[in-house]
C-alpha cells in the first residue's frame, strides 16, 4: 500500500503546475492515528477532492490500518466537504470498512482546516467513523 501511495503521489506531481492558480482537483496522502477499542493504530491512505465551488467539494478517500494481531483493515469513503468560512472544512461521507469479521457500513464526519500553499494543501483534521476517532493530516497536490 505504501508503494502505491508513493507512486500515485509522484504521478500527480508530474502534472503541469506552472499556473499559480492550480485547478479544482487535488490528490494526496492522509496519515493519522485512530483510536478504536481503547487502543491506537496508525492509518495511511489516499485522498482526492474536487472543489466544484468555493463552498463545496466532492471527496473520495481510501484508508488502511493494521488492527489487533496484524489484521489489515481498509475504509473507503465518498463524501462532501463544506467550507463555511475561509478554509474551515466540514465533511460528511458514507462508506464501507473491510475487516476479517465482516464488513461494516457507516457515516464519517470530519472537521479540518485546509492550509493552501498555491499548489499544495495541508489539512490537519479530526474524523469520526462509528466508534473510531482519528486525528491526522492530509498533504495534497492541486492540479
């Protein structure tokens, strides 16, 4: 998974970024720490967003983490981000978590602050998915 993320990030960086007003699309990586069942686990994933207006963006995310006893889990989310003021990001998504004891479907809510550096966006965030709570950061390239 880590190799795929690095490759996709490098491919995205190959897009023409000569325009200082980069496009409405961004792709990047998200890493964080998820609290679940009284324990903490490291997460790593991909994130894509299409800002279709100043206030709204469509987002897709794929996160993975290693749960107890080495069980690999993944979460796929599709959602909407709302930007009510400046770069404050409120997100609501719906998705599926794959795990060895059966899949789980549910909603994810998030809050973050998108710090925009022309072509790069860094977004510290807090996300809730069922009983799991996650603190993390996304680094995305605009194209």
